C-alpha cells in the first residue's frame, strides 16, 4: 500500500486529460447529449471509480453543474448512498487510451426552456488506482484524483 | 448495471405522477392509475393487519400510539375505503378496545359519510403494505388506569363491509383526562405517516418501521443537541462539520429542523423494489419517497451506516428538506471533508447521517 501511495503522490494532476463537447444548439424537447473524452496520459493503466463522474454512463449523481442563463438547473435524477464499491464499479483506462462517454443529460435535467446552458464537471474522481489488485477497495482507502474538464455551452432554441 | 436508463425513465416524455398508494412494482414501472378503479374491494382475508406499540406500559404523560400495518395478502390488487383505514388518521371506529374486559368508549369524531366515490378508495398492490402510527388518545377514552387490550375492528361499526382481522395487543395505561378530538385531530391526520411500496415482504415492512422510528429519534436527538448545546466547537460538531462558526451551526440546525419535521409530519413512502448494491436512493425533487437497496437490508438498525442513519441521509437529499449532495461517502472521507471544506461538509448527506448516528458517541 505504501508503494502505491508513493506512485500516486508522484502522479501529476493531469494524469487524466479531459475534453468535452456538446451540440451548439438543440431544439427544445429533443434529447441533449454531452460527450466527455477522458485520456490516460500516464504510462500506467488507471482504475477509475465510476461514481460521481461521466463514467457512470447515465446521470446517477449530481456530478454536473448546469446553469441556464446563469440560473442553476436542478438535478432531478437519482442520488445514492454508497457503501464499499465492487469490482464492477471501476472502469479501466490503459496507458494512452481514451474513454468516450456520451451522457444524455436531459434525462436528469430540464432542458425544455430556451436559453444558454453551461455544463461543468469539476471533479474530482472519487477513487483512482494504478494497480488492478488494489481495486475494489473500501471507502476508507479511496484516493481522489482531480480532473479539469472545460465548461461547455449549448443553446436550446424554440422548436 | 446496464446503461438503460431504469432510474431515469420518469423524466422522458414528462414527469410521471406519483400516487402514494398505487401499486408500484419497480422504480421504472409506470403507475397504473386505472388500478384504483379496476381492483376489487377487499373482502375478508384479503388484508392482514398487524398492530404494535413501542411500550407495554404508559404513564399519564405518554401518548397512546399504535402502529398499524395493513398488508394485501390477496394475491391481486385490492381497494379499501380510506375511512376504514388509518391512512388519514382515525376517522372512524377503527379499533376494538377493552379495559379489564369491558368495552372502551370511542370518543373520536363521527362523520356522516356520503356514498363513496372513486377518490374515497385507496389501492394496495399485491403484497403491498400501508403503515401508520396513530394516537388513540383523542379517539378512545383512557380516563381509567388499567390493562387495555387493542385490536383492529374486524367489522367497521356502522355497517362497513370490509373485514380486518388483527392481532391483539395488551398495554397498561395510566388514566388521563380525555383529549378533545379537535385538539388531537390535526396531528392524527398528518403525523407519523409511513407506507411502503415495491412489494416489501412483511419482514421488510417490520424492519423499515423499526428503522423509521429510530430515524425519528435520531432526527429529534440531533435537533435537540443543536438547540440545547451552547453553540461552540464541540467534538460532535467539528468532527462532521469542521471548524465552528455560528453560521455553520445554524445551517446544520436548520437542516435537522427540516429533517425532523419531515419525519414527524410528512407521508413517507419506503420502496423495496431496488436491487442495486447501494444502501438506498431518492429523487431529490420527489419527496418523500425513499428507495432502499441491498446494503440497507444487511445494515444494523442503528449505529454507523445503519438503516436508521440511511433514512436520515436520504431524507436530507430532498430539495424541500436540506437539499444535500453526496460529496463524500464513508466516515473517513467525511472527516477529511470537514477539514477541507466546511461548506461541502454542511452540504453532504453522509455528514448529516454520521452526526445523527453519533457512533462512537461524542459530546
Ligand atoms: Zn446520497
């Protein structure tokens, strides 16, 4: 465990590079998708806990901050109380690999009103490990990793 | 977990209305509101009734509260006339009560009921339960000290057709003056509302009921701690919410005030249909429905990460309660959060749960 901590301590904050894209405009009432591209820029595989991140695949936590013309858009999806994770709660990213995660944000946020929506994921990732044998690990051993994703905008237009 | 949006389908094509008592097999199953019309009215043997009380002896200062659980054992949905159930409090002679063998007078309200319409019925889905804790003090005469025997009325007096057989409970009650129904009435209607959905088994209903009562104790205990302790950097406060400030203390106090009043005055529904490995989940914009999952069932009733604590965690999420988020999970991460961000700690559901559970106890 001590060796692991040393490794992670030496890992720079940009171990995971993040790009985000969203359509410039969407007609009100149509689904809104945001695509996250997360790249492992280290020489080691990364084992990423999916909770509270784009790796959840669909909104299952309030991991995004969304505003419409500056006003917060409330999250309406589920919020879970979690215990220790299971193996299936981790995603694997090989060295240099990119995970592309398309999230249908309109499933959990109301995008029905026209306006300019800003969508931000500010991280951090709740637990990231570099050794497969270390995961899943109990909550008390989790090591969060910061991730910097750019904020994207999409405009909802009247149909 | 599949990527199909089983937790999110409700937002697609408009929000599905939630009816507290409609049959509801799974979170993504659209509620069939036609059920209420189509289900046959319950007949003898369709509904099992169980009664319980927290104590076997009550002093004159104690309220006489009984917890009633009605479970549909018919094998198909059934409808019940609401006034023959405690769903909205005691509005009818729902109980048979005797003292030392003699019948005890019903002093509650007598309503003149019109012929029932569709809205006067509730539907219990197959295996579904309804639980209410009601105060008997405004409805029956407890002026004499003695041993009281309480059961659910097998037949509603005044010609109700529905038959309910229940267990009988015995309780020693110290005599007290009658409470006017006008004084007790308001509380009966709103207080202590717990019902279940999603095909909870009777064992599950009983552990939910116990957890719900313990969660109420946690909520009122937390509120009274924050009200009666001189605000300062106590160990209990700083462990979960970080460096003391009067603003911080008051925010947490207002959260527990809301949590406490939700547990004591709102109709809470606990749903058993989730099979995720998590403890529980809620939709923050849909109070007061709490979905309990696998980890909930193996948790202890009280203490760290307990059933009662999980209900505190979930109740804090509702936008109309404390609108908390999940910034950190588990005691260790929550202690770190209290050190790194007091703002996030005050906005974190598990931090509220651990403060309420207070295990190991701190002053
Ligand atoms: Zn939560």
